[in-house]
């Protein structure tokens, strides 16, 4: 049974022992050092950070990069999304064409060793290299995510900071304006914006979506500012003659940065799902541009015959969203002052022995 | 209080006005509803253009046309709202009236399931903080959080629906499957129960054994083709429900409550045959509803007969038990319908559909068969929506309960020597529910607005489809009709959430100073 009696009531000795361990750890460290330490102790978050950095570098270096026709960097992958190489057929299972050549089974297990082959993710119906398409789509989705995150974060922070700091009439007006935006469900405003401006390019779409994505953040920041502005250090700064702007940006904002960072990561993981969903129903990124949602939409009917056209874009969406969620979780733990690490049995015993020794010495 | 509600409603009205004005103009300037007509070669093209212009008042510029639309909406105060005409000549109000029930049906079951499952798993993970179960559920919930619904939907269609249908052709569960299901359920239950290593393995063995036996029995007896519970199993399950509900609600120590709910469980076998007679001869929603009322009334009387003091919790326990065990009867009835349903020509032993909201080919008018048809069509969307939305509830209820468990009043309750059950269920759980309730209300409104993708994946024609139609055809009135419903719902849900919050938590007062 769930409610079986268990030792959930800590005895005061063990609690003070835990406190002692926790306090000892943060002795003489700055706030950011503590946060960094706590974050790097969150194993899932650190792994996710590694995964997302790897994906970003991997994806953005894969294809040729052109900037305004002046700057040109060659990608390491041989095909581009526009190339139409010959369709591979003959050696695919079930008489399909363009099957993936990626091989992950090492030689000693009877596979052909780790290798990419010519078309690691297969080819689409006209023979375009699907790996290149997925790379392009992931680039799009990642940059859309970052743009939405940046715009949402800046507007949300500024609006929340101003209304929380000044309160009164400014607050009322800004919060009613926030309510305006909140009443429109994200997917609906996203569809309207995406459908009408999607053809202007993914970045434009992201920009517009960002303009509507800041509401939750601004409420959080406002709440944080409302409490922080009553604290002594704000009074001290004001007595010292600091201007409002200086107090907001130099004194209060650094203290609210935990809340902001955590909710921006969540905003970003929501953003990538929103973008892919919109592209999937046809209101987001439109052809000839490529996006992960668009790829899934295009090839979902071929799932039974050529499932790789469906699997790879989905796996990229999930690994990005999952990593960001875990990073957000790690950051939340790191910034939360109430969060205490689980003290291992060994440490507890050690501290108890130390205490006993100290008592014995007395 | 009244003044607060009125003031909030006033503000909400202004907000709705503003956001609908923005959306109307945004949608109006971005496309011309006549564009496809202008390109057509139809001989009476000019006439069509003129009539559509007249009908939709396209000669009025958008900002002014918005007020014409608004005038129609204001009819809501005299009980006669006019949402305008859509492009195909039907009124928007009519299309909305058809679409709203569809969407609600689509999301209702999933939302309720997600809430119940999410909160119970969240609470267990909080009570077993830092256990393996906690870690695995955290991972699962993050994974669900990151899944795009359209992707899950395709997977579910392929692996759940089509392979289950294939499986039903020859319903024998392979041994490997039996073993893995048994192992899984063993690990699941053992990690929920927790405790010492000994209890872990006992629970593991029991759960795995029960699962393996059940599945083998189902597989050998052809249960999947002709399932039913039967009176004996219903009685057994009801007694189990009686014990479980009593333990959670008032504790097994309360003998009056235990007796009352056991009586209600025992009654389920008494009214098994009469209930089935009613189900067969007078099948309708009304008779099911009336029977539910009768059951609840009986439960109230039984509970009052058994109890002398402190009647409220005992009545509550008996009513919940009665309700759940009566629910078993309905499930049993649906199971009995399964075989005739599968034998119909429209189904032909492939009962789980991947798309649509009903089988158009089904010509049966039988109440249970048509209902079962709806249920099977709801199955996949409900699984998909539940999978995605219950992750949030797990995270949220876990976090809230952990916070509550750190409060001083929990320490006080424990110091008074209350049982762990009382501390968790009465002191901690109730306080956890305060913020959760408000979240649920807002969430439900949000789900209705966000059903667009689910509907499009599963081919349902509800609000999302209307919205899509409105957007693609530049059909402004249709678009605004859908928006008006979803936005009002979300606004009203927020208001209700605020009021609920103050009703549940006496520390929070509305209307006072703020």
C-alpha cells in the first residue's frame, strides 16, 4: 500500500546533518558558482546540453552555408537538398526504393560496421537525399526556435519588469494588454500568422510568432519584480542615488534571471513543437522551404512502405525538445534555493560519525 | 464578490473586444475572399461576386465591417446571437452548433483520463521521491512533453490500431509478449508499492503472476473476441473497489464506511440481471442516467443506515463505491456488445479505426452498437491526447505535493500522531488540489482551442476543421465564430479559475483590495 508507515519524518539530528553537508558545500562560493555546480550535478541536464550542442554543430555544418552571396562555407555533407541523385533500388527490403544506407551495427555482430553510406536516411520519392533534407529542416526548426525564444524573452522580460517595477497604472495597462494576447490561443494566432506570412520565409514567421509568445514569461517576471522591489537591496540602491533604469537592470534583473532562464527554455521547447505542428497542418513553413513538420506531413502516408521518411524527422524533433526540457529542469533545480540535493547514505553516515566523534571529544 | 465578478466580466469584455478586433483585421487584410472567383471563367462570375459581396458585406472596409459583425454578436444578450453567414451559404451558428459537441467529445475523455492518471502518478512519484519509479516517471513525462502529437498519432495508428486489428484475426498472445507484459506489470506495481526488498519481490511476483495468468487465460479462451466480465468477476472487482475507496476516503478503520461500501459492492450482483434487462429492453441515455440516480440514492440511504455520527464522509465513500461498481456493469454491457459489433459488415473484425468519428457504413440502429462505434473511434485520439497531456499533470502534481509536504502544517499533523493516510489524503492531497484545480479549468479551455491538430490528424470535423476551413477560404465569419467561442471559453475559464481559487483557499480573497 502507498500509505504504509515509512520513515518519512526526519529526525532533527539527520536534518541538521544534511543542512551541515549542504552548507559546507556552498561555503565561500559566489551565486553563479553555486548555480553552475548544481547544474553540472544534474546528470540528465548535462547529457542533454551535450546532445543539443552536438546536434546544433552537426546540423549547421552539414550543408553549404551562404550569406548574402558574399560569404560561402562548404558543408561537410556531399549532397544538398536541391540535388537529385539517382534513386537507389534493387537492394532494398520489400521492393521499396531509396532505403537508408546508415549502418549502426558493428562488424563483429554481423553488420557492415558503423558507416553512413551514400544516403544514410534514404531518399525521397524523386531521389533527393533525405539526410540533407532533414539537416535543412532541423536548421530551420532550430533557428525558428531561437528567434522565437529571443523575441519572446526580450519582450516578456521588458514588459514584466516595467509593470512589476512601476506598478499602478502602467502595470494595469500592460497586464490588460498581456491578457489581450493570452485570449488568442497560440495555435490559432500561429495559424493565422503562419498561413498568411509563412511564404515570406521561416524567419519572418518566427519573428511574428515571437511577438505572441511572451505572455507567460511577462507574468512570471512581473511577479518576481513585485517581490524583489520590496527588498532591502533595492532601497539601498535608491538611497545611493541609482536611477530607476539602473535599479531595474543592474539590481533587480540579475536576481530574477533564474526565473527568466528557466521559463525561456520551456518557451523554446514549446516553440519547436509549435513550429513543427504549424508546418504539419500547412500553416507554417511552406515549400520549397523545408521544415521537420513539413517533412513529416509530406511523407506520413508512406509510413507503411518507407518508414524512414517518417522516423528521422520525428526523432530529431523529439531529441531537440527532450534535451531542452531536461536542460530547463536542470536549470530550475540549479536556480531554486530551496532545492536540496539528495544527500547520499554514505555522506549522511560520515557526517553522523563526525558528529559523534565531536561529541565524544567534548 | 458580485462587484468583483461584474468588474472582471467588464474587463474581459473589453479584452475580447480588443483581441477579436485585432484578429478580424489581421485576417481581413491578409486575403481576398473573392480571389478565386475573380480568376474563374464561370459565365455568371460577376453575378456570383456581387451576391457574395452583398452577403458578406464585402463592400464595407474591414474595420467598419468588424462592427457589423460585432452587432450580430451582441445579439447574445437578447438570446439571439448572429454569427453571420459562411461562404457556402450556411449560417456560422449552425456549423458551430454541429462542431462544438464533436470537439468536446474528442477532448473530454482524454482530459479526464489525463487528469486522473497524471495526478495519481504524480502523487505516487512525490511520495516515492528519488526512487527508481520517480526517475523513470520523470523521464517518461519529459518524453511525453516533447512528443509532437501528429507524430505520435501516426505511430499509434500503425502500431496500436492496425496491429491490434491484425492480432484480432488470430487472437493468441505469443509467449514472449506474455512474459514481457508480466515483467513490466511486476516492476510497475512493485516500484509503486516500494518498501523493503522483501515486499518488493513479493509484489513483483504477485503482479507478474496475476498478469501472466490473466493474459494466458484471455488468450486461450478467446476472450478478446467475446469479452465479458460476468456477475462473479463484477462482484470481486466491486469488493476490491469498496476496500480501495474506503481506504483512500476515510481509512479502513472506519467500520461503518467499510460496511456501507461493501453493501453497495454486494448490491452490484443483485442488480446485475435487472440492469441488463433494462440495458436490453430500454436502451437510452435517459435510462442509464435514471439508473445512476437510483444507485446513488440507494447508496445514500445505505450509508445513512450504517452510520450514526460523521455521516458526510461515509455517504461520500458509499456513493463513490456505488458509482464505480455500477460503472463496471456498463463496461460489461459494452463488452457484451463487442462480439455483435465486430460481426457487423461495416466492422468485419477490424474494430479499431484509424480515422473519422463514426463508421458511415454501420447500418445498425442498436443503441449499444452505435455507442460502441463512437467509443472505438474515440480510442486512438484519446490515447494520443492523454499520452501528451498527462505528462504536465504528473510534473505539476508532483511539484505541488512536494512543496505541500514541506509545510509546517504537515509536520504538525504528523506530530499529532495522525496516520500517514490521514496526513497524505486529508492534509496534503487537499492542499495540492487547490492550485491543480485552477490549472485544470484553464487547461480544458486551452485543449478545446488546441484541438486543431488532433482533429486534422484523426479526421474529425469539429471546431478545428471549421477554423481551418475559415482560414483557407478567407471565410472571415467562420474564422471569427470559432475564435469567439475559444477565446470566450478561455477567458471565462480564467475567471472561474480565479473564483475557484478563492473558494478553495480561504487565505485568498477576491474583490477585497485588489
